[in-house]
């Protein structure tokens, strides 16, 4: 065995482990007594009874065995006694990848229930980092990390698109409130607050930015958003890559200093808050002089100080609250979100267990980027689904964008019929605007009319849940009845059953592609007259649609799309279809 040849990657993993070990890591690696108290704490275990490979102690042993073989004296002297074993092949590294990435969201619930103080999530993250350092990781982790390294944010949003989105959000706010002072300030020097966001907001959920801007405006805050280095999320926390974690944190800190900002306010994101405020200063090796706080605390303070007034009767629908693992277990944000909820909603229902004992949404630890593990992730979500269902609430509130995606996924999977929102949305809805300048009807853009799509049935199809949520919300806000499809097969099934007035269709989807769906619709006598609007993030695939021997689609848009752009195209398609139908009649 001693002469067995070890692969280059395995050799580097072992070598790097020796450099990553610290007192906390070693204590967790040697302290486990295999008592099993952590087992029932894990949502993966609860959803997979009888499968020992999901047990935290078993998963930890996959890392512990080669730690003992190379770095602990017991493993060097009595390897057979302590079950020490080395790493040799790339196949073993891939098996380890499936354990540390695919069977754990690093939620730390098992750590909370360990009587010996073993923090499995800490050295599981280390194990992820060891694998990432030799290129062994899920494809989604590699893509997101690359975007954050090279473009500066984990969703690859370009500066031009970011600034353009903030501009049209400002236009909408100015129209709504009738005051140019409500516009979102960009790169304002000497602001008291620099506001940083999750890229998901700019790409899929811009209304969270509008709601935050409205709150800052009513509070009379001196604030700004950076034009660059605005991403407060940090994929280094998920991948275990401390170099990436440090670089991302440093960019944001240096931007606040450059703008001479007084305080960094971090929008609602569990891992963003934890990594930016608690972890990244260590990864970056920086002393951060300015204050950092979650926007949850900012909004709560505004109400307590009388800077904003709220009317909770505006939020009557029963809600429950999901504690983000990173906000709650790792950062201690338990009571503040609940205090804020009590001020802005009428009917709050606690889910059990809660606070530090709450179960993961199953989207944490970067799991939403790892599509190969989606089936087991959604299977493990049954515990969370039952928690939510038992509350009887219609809305689940969370202060984390990862949790928004994770909860939306499981709600759809288990057909719970609930909605997901965040505190900023509820606060903005409840805030009382003391003085509102009336805007003449003729000055309001046509696209801002309510119920302009009333009576129309629209099928939205895309494999990105965030995008489906965004498009659906825009269309529903303007009166449309919306159905959602997340694959080509599902789109065809719903189209045949519901005969919508319009279908939006993505080109690149797993399974049956948008091209195949489009061709099948054009060849189907029942579907061929339904107007189609192609919305894709891959414009290079346009030829796949337009080079077909069938009539072209009625509309085409490139991502990212704006609310006004979407409504303009949808209305034009529907009006043209109506005119065509009238002329044929």
C-alpha cells in the first residue's frame, strides 16, 4: 500500500490540507465520538431514512479519514484502528465532491446539536476548497466563481446593464412619487449609507431595489449605490476558496472607502451578510474601519427613530418567517426580523422549530448552482415543506435571496401554493408617504397603466425560476392571468390544455429545447395560431428560430429584459394578433 501511486490532484489535496488546518479545524476533526446526536438534526437524513451516507458523522469521516492518515498521530501509528485512509485516485476525489457539495448545504444545524462542539460545516467548507484548488467541483460552482472573479459579480451582470436598470427604476419611482429626489443616487461621495446588493436583485428581482430606494427616500437618508464593486455576495463562502472570498470582500470595502461612505448597508442576503460582515475581512486580511449592518437593522431603526411611519393594515395576508441559516445560526439575527415583522404585518405565524433550530431552505451552500444535485436537494426539502405547510400561512418571508430561490423551488415542487417575499417588500408596502405630489394622468407612461393585460392568458416558459418569477409578476401586476412552465414538455402540455393568448419561450432549456417546442407548435393545428415571444439570454441562437421553414415568432427579446420593454413587446404582440384575428373574421 505504501508504494501505491497517488494521482497529481490527490497529492495536491493532501499537501494543501496541511496548510489549511488550524486549531478550530483540528478540534472538529478529532473530537467526534460518533454518538449520533447530529443525525436527526440533518434535513438530508430526515428525508432519506435508512441511508447512512447522509449522516453528518459519516460525511465527516470521508474527510476525517485522510486527515488522520496524514496529520494525526493515531492514524500514522494505528491506521486500521482509527479507520485512517489516504486518497489516491481522481475517482476518489469525485466521490468526495459528491459528498461535500451534493449531500450538505453547510447549514450548521448538526454543529448546533453536537455535544462535542464539532463544526462539520467548517471543515466541509475546507474540503470543498481543497477540491476546488485542483479543479474538482460542480460545473455551476466553476461558472459562478469565474463570473465573480472576472466580471465582479456572481451573475455576470455588466456595468452598463446595472446602471441602465437603476436608471429605469429611478424613472418608475419618480413617476410614482412625483419627486426627482427619489431617484437612486449612483457613486455619490460622502454618503452616510452605501447600499450593496445581491446580483439576483438587479437581474431578476429589481423591485427589491425600488422598495429599498423608497424606504431610504421616505427616511430622508443620505445614501448611494456604487456603479461598480456593488456585489455583497461572496461565492468564496460556498466554494471554500479563501482567495476568491478575500478578493470579493476587498473590492467592496475599497469601493466604500473610495466613495468616503459612512456605513455599508447590506441588503437581505444571509450568506452575503455573513461573508461581507464576518468572514471576508479575515480572507482579505483587512481592518475594516467603517460600520456594516444588515438592511433589516436599518429598516427597524428607521421605524424606531420615527424616520418612517408604517401602517401594518396594508399587509393583511397571513405570513410566516423562515430563518436563513447564515443570518440566524451563524450571525445571531433572530429577534430583529421578528420585531420588524410585528410592526408591518397583521398576521404573523411562527413556524416550528425556528431561530437557531430552523431547517435549511435546501438552497444554501451554493446548492442552487449545482443542477446535478437538484433531485436529492428537492427530496430533502420535504422537511422544510412540512414546516411551512403546518403554519397555514399564505406567504413565507425570508431575509435571504438564496432562500427566496430555495423556497420558491420547494413550494413549486410540493405544490404548497405559497408566495415568497422579503422584509423590504413588506416594509415598503406598509410605509406611509407623508407628502405625495400628484402626477397628471397624461404624464404617466402608458406602460404604467394597471390591468392593461386584463383578460389575457399568458404562458411564461423558462428553465430559470427567478426569470419566470420576474416576468410572471410583471404580467400579473398588469392584469394578465399567468401560467408557468419550466421545461419544453411542460410548456407544450400547458399550451394544449389552456390555449393561452401568448407564450413566452426560452431557446436553451434542458430536455426539449425552445426550438423544438416552437417547431412543434407551428406544426400543430391547435397551437400554430398562438403568438410566441422568444426571450433568450443567448442571442447567438437566434438563427435556430429564424432559420426554420415555418412562420417566425411574433416577438423576440434578448435578456436581461426591463419591465417596460417586456410590457411594450407583449402588448404589441397581443394587439397585432387581435387585429389579425379581426381581419380574418
